């Protein structure tokens, strides 16, 4: 969007991402192993090609980094939702 002259679009929260979450309390060694195997699968040549064809960039992280993304987006979008007065009826 910056290239199209629409600046600040990413800062407004336009980033689209996908992630894998599970129930609270999964033991950390299991979370780490799942993360390791998911990254391994995502980096396989055939999977990278599938992702590229859909015009996505592959971004992987640690469980801790992803937790930070979730918390950051929750805070950002929560503020926007509250300011807009949006409600679920």
C-alpha cells in the first residue's frame, strides 16, 4: 500500500497473519516440539511453493514471539473496537 501512495496502512493493522494456537496449559516441551515440526513442514520446498503461489510471505517465530504478536494485536484492536463502540449483540 505504501507503494500505491497509501501510507500508514500497515501501522493501522492491515497485516494478515495465520497462526496455530492450542488450549492453555500445554507443557512447554510439547509446544516447542510442535513449533519445531510446524516450521520444518512450512520450510519444505513444496510447502514454500504453495505459500508463494498464494502471494504470502512465510514468517515463522518462537512461541514467545507469537505470544507477543497476539498480545500486541489484542491491545491494538481492542482499543479500536472500544473507540468505535462496537459490540456483539
